[in-house]
C-alpha cells in the first residue's frame, strides 16, 4: 500500500524519533512510504485561538501536499482530528479547496487507527518486557473516536505489563496555546496527571500525541520522576526490534 | 460580580483558587463522587447514548420552535389562573418582582434553588427593599450565610467542607454543633421550617415548563421547593425563556437525563409538577402564582447557527464535574454566575460587553464537557467560535494577532517553515541546557514555570528523510 506521511510540525521539528519509528513500522508492514515536502502544520494553533484565516493558509500546505496521495498516516490524533472535523468547514467558502478538504479527511488516518482499521494488524511480533501505562489523548479518543486501537496494538506486545492509569481520560492540561496562555491552570492539571502516572509505578508512559506527551514528560522531568515517555510508534518499533517478529 | 477577590480576570482569580488547597480538595472530592455515580448509574440504565440523542432531539426541536411553545405554555398557564410576566432584561424581571412584592406587602420570602435568580441578583434587590430572604436549598443556604455566590450549578457549596459549614451554622444559630451530617441537617431543618411558616412569598426556579399543560416541573433532593411553593400564599416562578419542553412525555426523558447527569442519581428524590395556583376544591398550594419568564440575552442566540444550541442546556452541571479546569479552580474563579464550560460559553453570550471575554480561553478544549453533556451541546466547538468572534471583531491583544500573522507567513510555505526552524535552532542555543529549556522567557514562561521544554534537535525529520529512504525498507 502506498502511504504518505503527515508528520506534523511537532514531530518534524522536535520528536524526529517518532517519525523514524512510524516510517520503519509502516515499511516493515509492507507499505511504500512517501513524505510530501510541501506540508508544514495542520494550522490548529491558529484555528483553536480563533484565527481562521491564518489557519486556512497554513492548512492549505496539507491540501497541496497530499493531493495525489492514496492514504495519509499521521502520528497524532489531534492533528488528524483537526483535518476530519474542521477542515471541511474551514475551507467551505472555496468549492475547489472544500472538495480537497473532504478528500483529505476521507483518506487521513491516525497511526493506530491505520494499523488496526486499514491494515488490520494488531500483532507486530513485538516484545517489550516493561511496566507500561497509557494516556489516551483527548482529541484522538474523544473527537476522532480512536479509543481502543492503541490498546489493541499494546495488547499485541509480548511480555508487556500494562497498568491502568488512574483518571486516564482526564486531560493532561496541554491544550496547545492554553498551556502557555493559562500557564498556572495548565500546570496544576499536568501535575495531577504526572502524579497519577507516577502512582502506577510504570517505567514507561506511552501515548499517541506528542503535544500531550511533551507536556506530561516535561512535568515528569522537572519533578525528577524518572519515567520514560514514548510515543506508541517508538514503543512498538523498539519492541519489534527486540522481538524480531514482523521484520523491522 | 462574584464575591470572590473582585479580580477582573480569570487568570488572577484562578491564582487565588489554585493557592486554596481546601477549595481544591473539596472540589476534587465531590466531582469525583458525582462522576463515578453518574458512570455507574448510566451504565446500569443502559443505552445512554440513545437517551442523549433523544434528549438532544427534543431540545433542538423545542428551541427551534420556541416562539410556538412559549406561546402555548403561556396560554395554558393563564388558563389555569397564573400570571405571566415576560422580562426582556434583568431590570424588567426585577421590576415585575418588586411590583408583586409591594402589592403583597411582603416582608419575608423563602426561596428554593434557582440559577436564574442568581443571574439577576434577586436576593440583593429584595434585601434593598428591606425584605428578609432565606434560601432553603441546603447548599444555597450555606452560601447565603457565608455571603458568597454558588460555585457550582447543582452543588452551590461544593467549595465548602463540613468544618466550614459547622462554623457558619454556629454563627447563624448561636448554638454549638458537631460536624456530623445529621447534626448540621437538623439545624438547617429547624431554622428553615420557621422561615417557611413565616414567609409571605415563595420563590422557585423552574427545571422545565411543560407547554401542552402549562405546568412547572421542579426537581429537588430536599423537598424544599414543595414547601416553598405551597406554604406561602404567593408563589413566584423565575425561569429562563428556553426552559420549555413540549409535552409530559418529553419530561419523562428528562426525568432520566437530568438527575443521572447531574448527581448520578437514578431518579430525583422529589419531582413536583404543578399546574396553576390553588383551585377552590384544593387544600394546598399558593393562592397566587406568578411566572416571570426571562430573556436577558437568550433570544439573541436564536437563529445564530453557532450558538443557538447553547439554549438546549438543562443546567445539570455534568460539564463542570468532568472539566479539568473547573477541577483545579472551582466555580468562583470564573467570576460569572454560570461557571465551568457552560459558563465559559454562556456568560460572554448573555453579556455583550468585554466582562467575560477571557472565559472562553479558560479551556484546554479537551471535549470532556461535550462527552458529558446529556443533550450533546458541542461546548468545545462553541468556545473556539467565541474566540473566532473576538478575533473578527478586533477584541484581541495586538501581540497575539501579530504572532498568528507571523505563523501564517512562516508556516504557510514549507521553505519558510524550514528556515524558521533553522533560525529558532540557533536562537535557542543560549537558553538550552542538557537538551531542555527551563528559562521563563516570553511566551514560553507559562510553560517553563512548571515544565521542561525540549530543544529543537540538529535536524528536522524532513532533513533526515533522504537518509531514511536511501536505507530503504526493512531496517530499524
């Protein structure tokens, strides 16, 4: 299957290893992976702050980048949620762009959603002998509706010890510009999340959105709680290399 | 507006709340209980999503045809002998209240819980007239004694613990009390019973007005509304104009949705439906019944595709109980009568000025409110639409506008984006340590006050991409 990466600005600029891991997994699953370089960002920071014109101009880079793509896969439920739920209305006043937005929404998947729904692969032959807890990010789980797919992939990993995160579905306090604009409130929320993560005694916190993981990870690091923070793709690739299941 | 701190913005008020451990513990404790009870009761009940959808449909239909149903409701109320007063503004509602109170020569009034009366500050106006008002809902009574406003739509005194409540009751009654629930409730019961007997007027809110019968439906757990509306000779109902349901059958749906969503109760303890004042052959009920129907900014939302659905709200408070922001700062920090996600949406809509325009930003847009809402109001989307209107009407800070214009320029083309990252990589150099930034500089300060921020690595993914493809498939 031909797959185009929508890598997201945060993975492109900060969390390269997530991009590498996702690429390797998709390749190992037989996908022909491409990276259309016109893409920048989904425009969500501007959109959520009320700047629709600004969001539209940035979002156009995605419409252009993925025009020719069959399937688009992204390591973020939030950015994919932006495309699914808001692009059609964001580009509603231009018939050409509107159609492009609908087409893009129809062919864009969050990583775990793609693996489970499209490739129907939940067992990647991975082995990960660690105590792990999972934080379901709000946009991916609530707005995009990808609730069980990440857990299906994690349950397919051998020797993993999955522990429930208390108050798992509560927001981590990231919220994009909210984290900076309402720093004190966001800090109080993320401290509660970090404390809950620490209470599980997990060695690893795994998630599907780097915004949230950067937030929780930043708090864990500041408070000297030595818990490794990983994107689902990173955990799976490491597990695949350890387990030598699907060739990765 | 709020009794708390008098600060003018949510940011400053939140600081106060965040420093108050009592408050936050009390809010955590109660919202946790309500959430888990709701989860249990809706799970046991079954088909919750179908009930929510039914609730949404009924509310959507009612609000879309509000003129028709309000007219029907009014005609039926009047046919049963009630007096109906339409109040376009808070002032009009207070004026109607004053006229009734003056005509009755009222000295004492008892009230059951009503957010609409909070919205228009009924107690304040009555006290100005020299009328003694007593709140009879236990939570409202506590808040009244402490000189505060409710900090939750359903649990007005959610921010108070039992020690604080005992102290308030001791001060009010001049007697020693323990912190036992039984003791505290007994004190309130003794005190409030005297108030019911002495009152000239009873004021209630209205959970639902039933259009086809002209009835008022009231939900309480303490039975206090029944005493308030039946014992004094005059009963005044305050209601928002959107609080209508077409039929008794619709009320059945909301008799499920409201208590299950609000407090996780399967059924409410007292659901009372009254239709008009006391009739000749009847033994109880007020002799006069007045219904004051308040607009106060609500009708402005009718016909607005972005915000009409806010009128679907049934004031259950479920969105407060799941909101991560409300959980940390409680209700008073919102500085508006309606706190939490619904308050952040509603307050700037009902009040056109700039007073509440920071509230839509007090949200991480996590969508928990939408998921909890029994009538599926997309509150998270409405918060964004309010921000859009502030941007469109120029009600934002110039620095913020400039930042997003720069974002548009720099992220609008891949080449400029790549250059931006390269420059940022160099600029971060002096403040980066060990792969992270802790410096509280510029817009980063809100983040770095509590969290480390990762530095930009030497390369972007797109710079790395040629290598990834050269090495080809199958290598990790």
